[in-house]
C-alpha cells in the first residue's frame, strides 16, 4: 500500500489514522483477497452501536508495527455479484445480436 496522509493520531502519536480511500478500480483492489482475517473472535459491539475488536499481539505475530485494513465482506460480495451481472448482461446482449442477425438471414 502506498504512503498516505495521516488525518488523526491517538495515544501520543503511537496510533496513526490514514484517510479513507477507495481501491475498486486500482491494481491494489485484490491485494487483500485471500488474506486471513485476524481477531474475528475478538469482535464485539461497543457503545451500543460501534464495531470493536480485541487484537492481541499473537494475532499479528507479535509485530509492533503493522497496518490494519477494515473491509466489509458484504461489500466484497457486492463487487463479485456486480462483476458477474455485468458479464452476464454483456453475454446476453452479444447473444441477442447474433441471434437477431441469424434470424434475419433465414
């Protein structure tokens, strides 16, 4: 991932937050696919509405410097179904054109 501007920091600068960005049409879009989720069992609801995770050092292989990427799996499913729908629509359109030309020849 490329270097991004820090928009906030917490705990005297120990935790830094980068800005939000979309990677849908960039080469890095598939970078996280196939990676294992960490701390899935440590997920809980905080303050009655927010998502929170307890991330232990063992979850990140005892590393002190790492990047966490939050990604909604339902959003990934949306991208997959959108792509499948787009390919299907193109296939149907091409098939329709071929069929119309074939019928006109007969």
